[in-house]
C-alpha cells in the first residue's frame, strides 16, 4: 500500500511528465484495441478526480473576514476578463472548430483549484485568501459556466443546458457536499490533528490518480482521430501558451499596482490557476465523444499550468521586490 501512495505522490510531483505519458499510453492503447468500453468508466473516474479535492476544501472560509477588494477583483478577472480573452484567442486560432473553442473557453472560465492554495503557499502568499478564492471560484463557476457556454457558443452548437447543469451538480456540488461530510466525519472520528497529519494529504493524491486516468481514457477514445491529424496537439499548444502568458502578465501588473506582496501572490495564483479537473469532467460528461477534442486542450493545459507555476515561484521575489509593491 505504501508503494501505491509513493507512486501517486511521484506522479503528482511530476505532473508535467505524468500527463504526457498517460496521453501517449492512451493514444497507443486506443490505436491498437477497441476501447469503446472505456466510456462506462468516465463518470466513476470523474468522481475519483473531483471528490478527493473537495474533502480538503475549507467551506467555512467563506464566512471568515477577508480582503473584500482582493476577492472582488479576483472574480472580475476570473469571470469577465479571462473568458473574453480565452474566447477571443480561441476564435483567432481555431476558427469554426467549436469543440476546440469549447476546450479553451472552459480552460479560461473555470478558475481556482487545490493548485491555487498549494502554489500560493510555496510562493509565501496569503493562503487564507487563496482558500476563500478557491471556494468562491468553484461556486461561481458552477452557476456561470452553463450561462457563459450558451452566450458564447449557443449560436454555433446545441448547448445541452440541462445536461450541463446536471453534470455540474454531479461533478461539483455533490462531490462538494460528500467531501464536506467526509471531512466532518474524519475530524469527528480521528480528531483534527490526525486528519491534518494523516488523511488530508492523501486525498489530493487520489485526485491526481483520477486526472491521469481520465486523460488516458480521453486520449484512447480519440486515438484514431489524433493519429489521422498528428499536428492537432501542436496546433493547440500555441493558443494555450498565449492564454497563460497573458494571464500571468496581466495578473502580475494588477497585483503590483494594487496589492501588498502576500495578497498579490494569492491574487496571481487565484486568477491564473485553472480548475482543470472540473473542466475535464464537464467536457467528458456533458459533451460526450464530441468533448474529447476539448479534452486534448485541457490535458495539455495541465502541462503548461504546472510548469509555468513552478517557474513563477522562482521569479516571485524579483517581481515583488519591496520598492515595487503597494502597501510595503
């Protein structure tokens, strides 16, 4: 059992390598075998991907006093600026390929995840504000995603609003409730100290396992199409890089102009880190086979997001020197 946890921990630490490996494995298996049976595993693996990260979510952070200005500006960037930028970039690069546009739009629309909190902590930012951003981002994303998809893409494809709302209940709200109940049960049974020390760190590892398995399934189901168009992966990399590059630069400028260092770091990771697990879940469950093109973009976004976040941590001290910060 220890080897199992160590293996998943290694995959999580090396996500930038793990995702491409499982993409290649999926394409290889899908090109050799009939993998249609994998469709039946999408929902259970989706739950495995989303539920564990909900167990560690601090819902009570919503009711704690915080920097309202920071939280409001964060959500303005997340739900107004970035969806518009993501959609514009997608239209420029993908033209009329609606499902590639869908992938980039989902990536730009669903903000904040456990990565927001983790990277904020590593960069010595305000973790409490990052936690609140994550909870608010999830709740707003659940409400706004179907509306945004209808507004941006409703004239091009049939947006199954009922299906999307149902899937959001299945992949966000139900796991959130189940996660809260699980967290409450573990703390009550074993105590807060043991929960924090032994259990809390294991749940995100299960989420990582869910991510790589979903990526594997998506690539396996899309293997024949990818082999027929091998340039598709290169085609989606450029707009993805541009999206993250814009996001980092824009958020850094805002952070340096308005916030002190700790809040500025939380703002950056609260606006740049996307909830790619939920993006994958919606693409795979609400749009079925058509959504696998969107999954290619979201899978590659993991690679770019992890790598860019790691580099940004190294640049934090330079970018947030005392002379450049408001409130210092």
